[in-house]
C-alpha cells in the first residue's frame, strides 16, 4: 500500500509505502506527525469513506426471489475507482481529523494506491442481520469462493428495512471481504500519551464539551441536540482515540490479546522494560507495581517512562490482534538509551508475530539497534556466535526487506505537472542494506558534527 500526500502540513509532496516496519525520521517540524496522523485517520475511517454501489435490481431480486448472488470479482475490478473516490471523501474530512481550520487543507491531497492484482479476499464470511430476536437475512461467502450470497430469512412482507439500508449492509459486507486484509486495524500511541495518563480521569471530552455548550446556550438549551452533536473537533483524532483508550482501561483489562494467550515471553520482555507491571483495580484505580517490591505507585508517583509506555503495555496484553498496525509517535519518549534498544527489539518481535509497526523517531539508539537485528539475520557462524554471546534471540532478528524508512527533509524533487525539480519538504527513502542496516543520515550528520567539535577540543592545541 502506497500513500501519496500533497500540501499536508510541512510536506509539499511526498509518498511512502507501508512496510511491516515503517519508520519516519527527521528534524522537528518536518511533517512526520502530519503523515502519521493522516494515515491513522484514513485507516480508522476507511469503512465510512469507501462507497460501493449495489444496483437496485439486485435488491429487487432479493426481495422477490428471497436470494441474490453477487460476483465479488466484479467489485474487485472497481477497487481503484472505489479507493480513489474514498480518498477524495477522506481528504475533505482532514480538518476534523486534525481538529484544525479547513483553510489549512484547501490544497491538500491524500491518495492511497493498492496493488489490485494481488488483492486477497477474506476466505470465509458470514453475517446475519436481525431486528430484535428475528433474523431478517444472511450474507455469506463460502471458503475459496468469489460469490456473495444474500438470503432472505423471513417473508418479504415482514421485511421492514428500507432498501437503501439493505444496500448499505451488503456494501459493508463487500468492503470487509475485499479490503479488511489490505487496511490494517490501527492502534496509536501519540506523543501526548504521557500527559493523557496523568489526567485520564479529567479528560472526559464529551462531558467537558457538554458543560461548555450548556454554559454558552443559557436559557435556550436544546438538550437532545446537544447530546446528539458529534462534530466538535477540539482535538486531533489520534489524541482523542488515545485518551479514550486510556479512560477505558478497567474494561480493556478484562480482555486477553493473542499475545497474552500464546506469547507470554513478549509480555515478560515488556515487563523488563518498565521494571514491573500495571494494575487496574475494580474501582478503576490505576497503579504501577515495581518488580520485587510490595508497593503500588499511582501514575503521579511513577516515572515518566512508566507513563509513556502504559497504553502500549495495555494494547499488547489486552487488545493486540495479528495483522494490526501499531503506530507509535516517538517511542523513545522518556526512555533511557538501554530501554530504547529494548523497545526496538520488542518491535522486531512483534513484526515476526504478524503485527505491523509504524514509528516516527529521533532516536539513533532505536535505529542502530534495528541495524544490529538486520545485520545478525544471516546464516553465518560468527554472527550466530555474536548473537548468542550478546543475548539476541532468533525470533528478534528481522529481514531488511520488511522495513521501509523515510527521512522528512528538504530535497529536490519533480512536482507533478512541473518539468524541473523544485526544492521542497518531502519524504526521502533511506537506503537499507542487509549487511549494514539503515542509512539514517539525519542522525549521522549531527553525531559527526559533535565528534568533530570534541576532537577539535581535545586535539586542537597541537
């Protein structure tokens, strides 16, 4: 999946391909977070943006004969047009995604390109539509079939659902079958996560907005209108999602992810990073319990590193599903260099379990540790010896082919519709070598400058 962007924040024109691990590096204010938030917004809302048209004669056939069969391949062939129109609809929603003024996005374009030749349909699909306790109709796709069968389960005169609703329900089923394997389910840990943890009990956006609206309305209060109002847009969607997740920890803590059920060693590695574990009581009180100590610390009393990894920890233990996309804005936030290395190894472990990872980072430690995991991933005796001596496990090693790295920077590129190259803000692909790892020149330049200055201080007198 390739994402193309124009006039989004600092980014004049850019494109990037989603890998198993996608990394965006670069200086501050170069467009990394804009690209991240735009992608998260699309992956969070694509089902609402993509539109599939079901012909009226198909609905008539369902209501008269009680069954209709649709060729899924017919809709697969329309994929390019469906996604293009969906991206146009999504672009219009960007002001809400970013909770920003519409003027900022007047010339913005957001496009997603898919490899339609390699679309893998959901293997098997079954859904029943009910009203109360009565099943109205079923939607099924048999294993390895490309036919969608919609069957009426009650007499025609008992069907009370408007035909346009039936069209939408069938379209939603087709979207899931065609696109659910293409667009991963995203989970984001925004850079605001540390503050959100501390104030999680106070960050009730819906309540705060309602109070504000009531205060402004005075005597002319329409309570129903206020309760149904959704278009507030005070905070960017990733931040809202992050806060909403943190506010539901007691409920979330009752579930178990596939990692908790099948890969407990991942949670053990995570516990080593934070030096303990999180605990939510039945009264929704959140504590951090340091390893080997009989104390419970509130988030106010805990370290900033413990707070910055809270939502990632709960995601791994209670929410993670194979095929997810874990998005972390600055995973190095508040972490000691050693723990930054450990987080890099944790990400590699997740890749090998089938969870995609997307990060923005300023951390040379994370990049260099990923380089080590790439460089050790070869069948050579001395590399196996080094890995064993340094404590690296085979399940942490990664292939360079799984990684896409981009540097947010100014570069000369050819803008669409222009003949000559123009210097502007973009995303430049970084070279990744199986032998040497990632070329992260955005860090290397700074490190080389510091080394040069220190060498001059030490040896400049000679």
